[in-house]
């Protein structure tokens, strides 16, 4: 158990819909990262938050957004869903935003868009 | 930019065989290097790490040595078990900037009894 929790574990929805994925980092970790994992694209970095502030964006679509709340949990919002958005979505947390970056991953949310 | 290249899988071995998964990297500075493992249905877990040249990371019988001269961080294990079947990801993280790790595409390992 990494100490990172993600809900829900599975999500099935239809095209055009909007969903919210939730992540709670390990106690004490200020950084949260979101990743998308699919068979064809591998593990893709989406976005990084540190102590409530957005720090870096990766390959995140404009239809996707995220935030980190004062209690440090984070939500990833996916809207106008397309079939191609079906993937595993992981969040990871780490204690530092400086220095080498050991990340602790949650179990993931499997999103299926029908 | 930074990049990590891993050998393509799947790698299929019999139990007790020797394992090598190749990883090479490109980085502008002096990165830290990692191997993560993803068991079926789970998230990634850190397997081992090395933070400077010639360091050897080791854990659970797995080893990898940070070779700056060849920009490599190959994963090895002397005798694999069925329970080692998983996907292995090589990654680097470079101090400075946003410290976003760069991951390889992953190498699937299948170990048969």
C-alpha cells in the first residue's frame, strides 16, 4: 500500500459526459501528479500540483482540468469525453518538488468511455 | 529534451533464469534514475533508484548500476520467479525545473514455471 488513494476504482460512462477523479496523497506529501496510461501511448504525464498551485503541464487536453485543494487532495476533471479517453488514470504524490523525485502511485482509476 | 528508451517486450523467461532489461537515457544534466514495477491491476511502485554515477540500486534481488559513460541503467536479476511477472518502467528525474519524471514505455516480463 503506497498510502495514495484514488476513487473511484472503475468508471464507465458515455461519450460527451463529464467525470471527476479524486486523489488523496500520502500524508505529508505536497506534490500531486496525474498520469494517463493507455496501451498505445504508454504512461503520459498530465499535470503537476504543489501545495495547491499548478507547477507543470504535460500532454493534457484542454477538455481536462485539475485542481489541488487546501487539504492537498486533488481532482482531475475530464469533460466532453471521447472513446479515446478510455485509459487508466494514476495519481502519484511525492514529498518534494525539488531534488530527486521519488513518486508514490495510487492504484489508479480505470475509465471506460462507451 | 529528456528521454528514456527501454527494450521492447514482452520478455519471456523460465523460472530461475537470468534477467536483463536494458534502459538508456538522454538528459541535459545529472539525473537520478529509477526502476518502477507495475504488477497486474496495480499502480507503479518504486523498485530501486540511483542518484549519481556508479551508484548501484538494489532491492528484492534486482540491481541496476548508473553508468554515465554509456548513459544506461540496465535492470538485472540473477534468478527470476513467477511472482516477478510484471511491467518494468525505467525513469529519470532531473533536478531543477519542475522535476517531472520521464518514463520509458515499460517492458513486460513474463516468467513461466
